[in-house]
């Protein structure tokens, strides 16, 4: 079958569509769902601008078929903000000037988000390693690293505040 | 970039997957992590009539020691190797290798079986598995078949797998005491294929001489290469500076790379020599000083 009925949970909401076998996940997000936060950069599995979370793990959505994601959960940059409030990783990029042109930012945010979910207090080296599959064409890596560190500190503060409250 | 049209199948069982491969003997491909296959289809360097996705078949992702082997399920992701304490402490060659394949995002989808079954001598696991003297388990209509890694790679993008077989497991002999391994890779940037790389696995005897050694070279010819002369030379010798120098010289001489933008033939052979020497030194050190488990 070249056409498939699929349902993918995107940022918590189930999205169903009939798609071609060859439709890439990034095209499903951008064109079928009109969610253009996820960017297409190189289209050759190098740059990471198209990074989304697939069941919580960051992957390059230009190198996943939509049909492969059927029944799975996808989180995009649109899913970070909650109730009008930026996620600490987004705020970190704002505070630390973690973007210049902004093209790589959706991918950097998703990779940074996934890193902090797995490793709440990463070393600078661990951050560098984690984002090594995401290219910043402005070469603004130093501030990107500071942004992730800013977010790590903010999340730690949130955790401590919630522990004290409990 | 969009691949040419194809049909996609998502079987729930191995039997169903093998049946699909049998129904389309000339134009079906197995889709594992897709991190080599999808870029190839997107760039239209290849096309396929039917993709058989093995991602929904349960029981193909595992890492466990059993019956004298480390068994790796064919669909085990590279990221699973990186996050395994067993692999980090007991199979440092595999750990080293997984950490330098493509980039962390790709490794969340790319699979160990796919890295081998793609048959690309520029991939990293082929050299590793040669050094580890692994076996490949193929499952087909007739059941299970075990293939020695030395018989597995048959040409550029060509392996011993039949068109209706699926790589379901990789078996690596559980290393004896005083064994160490290392993978050293030179790459221009994260995500590029190796300019040169060398995988070494060796076991020392009680005197400290090399009891057995496996050496594999990445991107050193049309098929993944075992540096046989270097292995033969080093076996039974003290791994002192002189022996390491001679073994790595033999490994560099065995490399048959082709010139490209990563370098000339001479440069790549020289890098294969240097990296082999470094990998031997690290492997010896690890054989003598096992990697400790992280304290809890």
C-alpha cells in the first residue's frame, strides 16, 4: 500500500491523516499539520534543524517516515510552551542570547530539552556532545551552551521550590 | 528531498516480514533504523519497490550475555550501547565505536544490525565486529543461520544475507580476563565517515604477551578489512613499543583506501597506521586495568 491511515500524538493531541509511504515526518508536521516551527535545513541528515522528540528521544524528522511514527508520540518546538509560559529551555535561549538568525533554534531547543530530561546537570562537555548533531550556521555555539546551562539551573530551582513546597 | 514512491509494510512478526521479503525478491529492502537507507532513497542514489519495516516486531532490541556470547538484537539502537554499563565496562571497543557513529540524534534511531547489513565499509561497526570475531545470525524462511563475520562482507554494499533473510542477532564471544579493546577514528567533523579508523581487541596471557588479537580497519577498501598480517605478527609477542610499531605498520600497509576529499591514499594509510598503534596501546592498558563500574 502506498497510502496509509496513521495517527500520531503530536504535542499531546492525536492527529490522524492518510499519508503516502514516502512522506517524511518533517513534511507531515510542516505541510499536513501546518506546524512550521520545525525547520528543514540541510535535508540530508546532517544539520538537526528538523529535530523533534519521538517518544521522548531527539531524532532528525527529515530521516523518519511518517508511517514509522504511526502510533507514537512526537513533540515539536510548539509543544514546549505551556499555558502561555515559555519552557525554561526557551527562556534560557532568550536570556543568554542563544540565537542569532534562529534557524537552528527549534532543533537546538528540542535537543537541549531532551538532554536535560535525561541528565539534569550536564557538564559543558556533555552539552557539547549532545548538540554535536545540531549545526548553528551563525556559529553561535558558546551562547547556546550558556542557554542550556541557564535552563538547567532554572529547572533545578523549580525542583527545589517544589520540594520545599511539598 | 523526497524519495521515489515505494510501498511500505509494517509486519508484526518475523515470519510475516520474511514472507513479505519472499513475495518481493527483487525489489524489497528491510528498514531498520533507516539512518543510512532513508538518506540514500532521498538522494535517489537508490530506489526500492517495497520497504519492510522491522520496527514493530517485538523482541529484536536487546543486549545480554548468554551461553558464552554477548547477544545484541539486530534492531538494537546505537544509543543503547552508549547507555549500557555492561558495554562500557566489559566491551569498551563497542562503547568507543557507538560513541563516534554519526551523531547523537542519528544514534537514537540507527541500529547495530543496520550498520552491518548496509554493507558499507565506511560504517564503523564492521571493523569493530571483525576485531571482536563476531558472528551474525540471519533468520530466513529456512530458519536461523549463523555467519562468521569474516564471511559476511562480500563487496561494496553486499553482504552474505539472502534477499529473504533478516539480520536478527550479533554474537560476540564473552571476553576472557585480561582482555581490552579500543576504537580510534579520525573524522573531519562529527557525522562524517572516517578518514581512517582502527578497531583493536586483544587478550594478554599471564606473562603479559598477546594471546589473541583482532584488528579491523574502517574505510580502508571496498570491504571492511581485517589486518591479518598485523594480527599474526602481534600474536605471542610482548606488546612493547617496537611490537606495536611493527603491528601498526603492517596494518597501515594493509589498508587499501581510495583518495577523496578526506585525503590521499598515502595520508589515509598513514592515519590507519597511527590510529592502529594508538588503539593497540589503549587496548593493552584496558586489558591490564579493567574499566571500573560507576559507584552508586
